[in-house]
C-alpha cells in the first residue's frame, strides 16, 4: 500500500496493470546456471509468449541463455513496464533504485532474505526506497511472483518439468505464502477451471492483499476472487474494499492459522499481524467474504461461482440412474441446508406419461439403470422450467449399457439455454473422466463427488441471496 | 440369512467361500448378443483367469461366444461351485431349482424384476425355493454381483471399456445398491489401494449384510471392512457380529438415507427397513463401527486403516518445506481433535545442531523451501523415535529445486522400520503424482490434501484407542 504525496494520490489499484500486462520486461539476475532461480525465471520467459520483449540483466555476463545481456537495467534502450528482481538480497536496494531511475513502473522482488529472517537493516533500506518512490510499485520481496495464463506472463521459478500451468480463465488467486502458491498453481493445472491472475505477494512491503483486492475488483477478466490469507495488514481499508467488492464479485478466502496454536506460527512465519480466528470470522461475515475450510473447497467454490448462474432459491432437483447414488446425494443436499424440490403436478404428469413405470418420480428422481439420454434430457428440461426448482443436479453413471455418448451433446445443448444452475456429478475412472471433460468443455460444471457438488450449490445459493440483499440495500 | 433345519445349522458364514473362490462356474443366460448383460458377464469370464472353468448355459444356442453351450445347468459334466444367473425374472425360479438339483453350492442372481418393482408372486416363489434348499446359498436377486481382484473372479456386467477393475488388496466392500457399487468399483480402480472382495448383494433374499460381515470377519484376506448400507435386515444379529468384529477388524460404514426425507426414499427403493438416522448412529457407536460421511471418506479411512500401524496417542508431528502449507495442515490437525506434538529437548537439540538457522523447529516444523532429502529424513527419523510423537505427517512440495528424487527411496527405507504411522501429503500435478505413486508402491500411505490426511489420522487414532479398550475388556 502506497502513500499520498503532496496531497495527490500517487498510487491506485489500476497502477497494478503493468504487473499483469507489461510490454517490456527486464529480468535482473537472469542466469545461465541451470540450477539457479534466475535461470528458471528467464528460461520461462524465453519459452513463453514474452520472449521478444524480455531483457536479461547480469553484470557478470554478456550473454545469458543465448541472449545479449545488460550490465544494468539503465542500459536497456527501451522503456520498461516491469522488472523481475532475482539478485541476492544485499544487492536488491541498489538494483531497485536503478529501476526507479530508469522509470520502471513495476518491480517484482523474488529474492528472499528480509524481514522473514529477521534482517532489519536491508529491510529498512528497501522500505525507504519504496516509500520515496511511489511511481514504482513493488511486489515482494520473498515471493513466488505472478502468472497470467491469458498472455503467457510467468515471473515464477516454476520448473516446467516439475509443474503444470493453469488454463486461462476468470478466477484470480492471491497468496501471501509462496509455498502454498506453488502447490495451488501446480494443482489447479490439473483442474477443469482456469485462472485469470495468480499472485504470490510475499512480504508485501508495497502491494498487499488490499491493493490486489481493489485491482481484482476493477479487473474485467476476474469474475471470482480467491485468496489464501494468514493476516491482513490494513484491516480497515481491506474491510471497506471487500465490502464494496462482494456485492459484485464473490470473494472466497482460506484463512491459515485459525487455532491459537497455528495463529502463533503464522505470526512467526510471515511477520504479519495474524488476528484471532474470531476477528477474521467477523471480518468475513460482515464483508460477505465466503470462507473455505480447505484448499479443495476454495477452488471448487470458485469454479462453481465462475460458471453457474445464481439460483433463485435453495431447492435442488436430483436426477439419477442409480438409486443409492441418488440417496447419498440427497443426504448431502439436506445436510448442507438446501431443500429437495417438489416438482409441480404439471411436471409430474408430463413425465409420468413418457417414463416407464419403474422410474421413481420423486426427489431423487430415479430413472433406474435402464435410463437413456432421452429420459435424462426430458427430466432435466422439465426441472429447468419448473418454478419449484432452483437448481438441477444431474447424476450419471456413464457405465450403464443404456447411456450412450449422445447424452453429453444433449446436456450441453440444454445447458446453453438454461437460466438455472445445472451441474453434472459422476464418480468413476477413465471412461467417466472423459465424459466429464467433454461436458466441461461444453460449459457444464461437473463434480466427481456428490458431497462436494452439494456443498458448492449451497455456497452458490447463499451467495445469490447475499448479492440480492446487498444490492437491494444500495 | 438362512435358517436351521432339523435342529442343525445348515448355513454358516464359511459356506460363502464358494462365492469368492469357486472352481467351476456356470453362467446361466450367457449370451452372444453384444448389448446384453449375459454377453458382458460371460465375456468378462472368458477374459479373466476363470476362462477354463466356465460353462455357458443357454437353451437357445449351442455355441455362445465360441464356447460349447449347455441347454441346462444339469447337463454340465462336472460339479459346480457357483452359478451366475442372468435370465429374465420369470425363468429364475426354474433355473435356481435346476441349480439345487445339480448340487450347485452358490448362486448369484443378477436378474432384476422382483420385490424392488413390487413383483410379489415371483418373489414368493423364489423365497420358497431358497427356504427349502439351504445347501444352495443365494446372492441377489437384483444385484451387481462379486469381484475378487486376487483371483480374477468377476461376475458383474462391467464393460471393460467403460470401467476399471480395482487392484488386489485387503479392503472388502459390500453394497446393497448396485448403482453405488458400480460407481465405487470404477472409482476405486483409479485409487492407490486394493480390494479383497467386492459384493453388491441387491435384494438380499438369502445372503445379507450380516452374513457378509460374518464372512469378512473370518476372512484372512480382509483387513478392513467397508459397506454402503441403507437398512439392516436382522438388526440384533448384525449388532452382535459387528460387536465381535470391530475389536479385530475395523468396519467403516456409509449410511444412505440419514435424513427424514431420504429415509423415506431408501425404504421405497430397496424395500428394506431403513431405520432412522438416530437408530443407526446408536448402532454404529455401540458396535464401534466407524461412520463415513461420504464415499470419499469411506475409502480414505479404509486405505489408512489397511496400511498404517495403530498409533499410541493422538499427537502429530508435521514436517514441511512450505510455511503456509504447514499452517493449513496444522489447522486441520487441530480441528480434527488431534494434537500438535512437542518434540523432546533431546530431539530439538539434535536437530538444532544439524539444521540451518532459518528452519523453524516447531510444529509445523518448517524446513523452508531450501530443504533437501537429508533434512527431511533427519527430521522424520527424529520424530519417529521421539516418544512425544504418535504420528508423523510429512508434507512435501516436490517442485522445489532442492528436493531431488532420492527423497522417495529414503522415506521408503525409513517407513520399513517405522512402528508409528508415517504418511506423506503433497498437492500438485503430474510430477508430484508420480512421486506419490512411487511412495505408495514402496508402502507409504499418501494424500493429495492435508485436510483429508488429518481426518484419516483422527480416525486411525480413534480406532487405536477403541481397539485397545475393547481388548482390555475381554
């Protein structure tokens, strides 16, 4: 967070654009030694779409990874939006000053060795440079950096052979913890949803969670904001921005250090003020931030909120071709405070006419193992237009002989016109996984486990209600 | 469940052996029509290790799938242990009688069309044959059948192109619901643990959950019993056998129909008496059955109980190379009622000498991103011999440059000598997944998510305490 200068705001969220959409980038500390961080970061740039606009800086080499290398950032003959700094901590203040002199708009300091290890002198020196030069915004130090799948920007030191890159999408993620950031980014690359912006912001000596929240709030490519938080630096401002954001864009937070024991550990490991669980519970509740209990929830909530329309109510119609499978799903739906919808008499009469007698037209609606694509489509279509139904949960065991591949195409068609949430759940191996990916590619949100799907629909219904109330007040 | 005859027990659990280890099998209703269930079942037999001992029966064909076919089971020139029956419901009584006359010891009736659709006459006819002939045990009707990965037996109609087969292992599973059975079996095939015996027992006109429980209790190849239950037919006997089983073999149950709404649905869909959630909660508690909240829990609990030694206490030492990753894990450990262990002064002094200063020797023990295999092994070794520690949770971000492939081998070596639970948690994509599979193959239980691992250790600690108390009483 930057300050005012001469009564003028010298920093604001939109300044952060240069971090995510830079034209010309310098990698200061780019290296040719294959096991160093400076090697991996520069290599990732060369391999990505940013290769023509990246300038290596290293006073000890004239060529790094085959590219002409500059002694100092000041020698680079073009204007720079972004500098990624990976030099040893003791050189960071000098290098950052050179960036300021060069007029670089944004700097990401990957280097560690500051407050997180109790290094006071260097930290103070860096803080002073940052304070005096608000025109250069800084992320870090001691961070993992930024990834923007949309344009290929990746300032992190992820080794490609060891880590995946998430697909482009509309969920943005921020994390104080670099380690958690690494795990999350790698894991998301295996998931069926995409990322808009990923930021690991480390010690947050300038840009912090509040700045990023404000930026994401104004970012058209961000539909859902997710964050891993241990502490918040500027509680009041964070509160205000969060309160302004949630009626428009959902925020999902995973809070680390929620017990007295772990609270102590977070305080020691990031050096930030980690408030008690109660303080954060209150903060989240008052601002409408959705709290996830674990990583798994964080991103399943995000995926659902990104893709599904907001429901008008909390009734769910379950449609299935497996009795027991429907029952455990209904159990989860009710345990999550949702309701099993009751189809209108009109809907029931319509379905009774076309379905065989063994189908159970309750909720769960059990089409039985003999159900084919046509029965599923009729059932889902009817539920979608029935005003007693707010959300439709389609459970499919794809391995029954009666289910053919047509069901994927037909559900996708139905979903295109649907104004209610319609999700698909299926538990299985490779054959089932393929069908789910086809559905996802066609715009349908899918889940492997009924209890996860139910929990996500609960969050969707709750956010829908929150948003409606928040916007009615304004 | 069979009855007594002339004052002698004519049925007992060990009679069920012929279902799982048959020598000669007849498939009655084996078919050459590729979309029929009789086709798939017989094809699965031909493709499995049972091919030489299987006899197709079909009065309408002389050759089915290239094999000489018999008009009736009575024509088969050898003694039969098992008959799999897949003829239309109306022929089932006649066919079963022929099996009785032939002296077949066990029959699995896959065919549906009995009490589950309200068909009273056929059901009564079948019931009478079963009652009068206790020497032939029956599973079904309306079931998915049996799979025994150990010997290749598979009486189900899983199409191989659509479904996986679980690996051989020590977890046995029973399900009333065929649909849930299908989903579970297919899904387990993607998991890192194996199955001893899988049984979908359908309408349970003879063999029911109580018989299977008794059989699994006496089965040397079953170390953990899992079940999906909607209702129990013989509550008192089930209670007694469960109570006898749990001090020796853990039982994990997922109960379907735990809310008033779904309770009604289970009663209608299987026709069995589904008691209220409270009744089952009491049953599970009094017998020491571990209740899973969902499918995911059911099998993660099973995997942990199958593989890990029982801990002496509920203290957990977390070792990590990622600060935030350790924090969320510690949160989950505490939320699950476990305790963060405090290493002895001796352990701490030993580690202080050999670790760099930036490592945090608390709990989580944060070895930081620079941690290598050697640090991990020293930390784990120390925790394993420290009497303040009951369980060791090793969290590894495999994508850091400092972690090399040696860590897998070294942890496996350590685990071989470990007498405490030692599990590994890592969240990531393909590179990480490979390391986890290597660890699993070496005998280490691994998890993708910290909160799942913590929940499993809680169950492990609770079962350990339960077993100790139960055995002290006896």
